[in-house]
């Protein structure tokens, strides 16, 4: 299956899940991903029946590695072009790193100006469930993982206490997962 056909199947999966939402394909046209992942796009999904928030999902991140079929998503309080850039960076990092549930990715700077979040935590997309998470393309099984923004203290808590402890803390706090300006739950 060609990359174009593969990406079309992933995009169809995402569009089907977000039926009734406006969806636009975006690309971050700077940095090394332009050359190393030329088929990568990020679908910007507006609010609609599935979610009142903006959602961003990669389409083509799977090309970064031959070992797994992974795509990534982020949610936002409003349209944020920065999320297209961040998801492109995460996809690019997959070329040299193996990611999965529970891994973190350092952004190296605040998510946005005035944001406390400087890392992302790769998690299951709980708010959307397995119907979005699980992808099957040409007999190959894959997943869409949530790139959940973390503060440095939350990342430290994760490293010291483990995935379940962090997820319990996030759930108990009823974290505003869509807000890049949220307070730390630790």
C-alpha cells in the first residue's frame, strides 16, 4: 500500500469518527520533518457533536518508523496553529525514538506563552475511546495516542510514581485537559 493510500485510510478513519465536524488538513512547513516526513499532515478538527473542543490529529506519523503504526492527537480550547507544529515535532522525534503509552516528550519550552506545560505525556485518548484510538490499515493494527501536555512537576511526579499514579491524580483533579494554561495537578 502506498503512503498516499495508507494516509487516506487513516484520514478516512479520523473523519468518520469526527463526522459532523469541520476538518482541515494542515502542514507545518518548517524544520526537518518537511524532508523526512513529506506526507505528514495534521488534521485540525473543529468543535462538533463528538467534542466541544478543537482536536488535532496527525496523519502520516506512522512513516517515521517501521515498527509501529502510531498517530498522535492533542485537544485545545480554541484553534491553535502551534499544535500543528507540536504534533509535527513529536512525529519527527519518532524517527529516532520509540514511543508508546506512558512515554514523555520534552518540548524544550512552554507549550504557549504563559503556559506551565513544557512536556507531553503519551496516553490513551480517553475522552474519545477505542473507536478513535484503534486503527486498522491494510491488515496492520495501529493506535492514535494522546499527546497530553504536562507541567515539569507533573512529569517529575510521573517519573517518581508511575503512570497509574499520574493518571489517578489527573482524573481526581478533573483536569481541564484542553487548557494550555491549566494549573499543575501536583
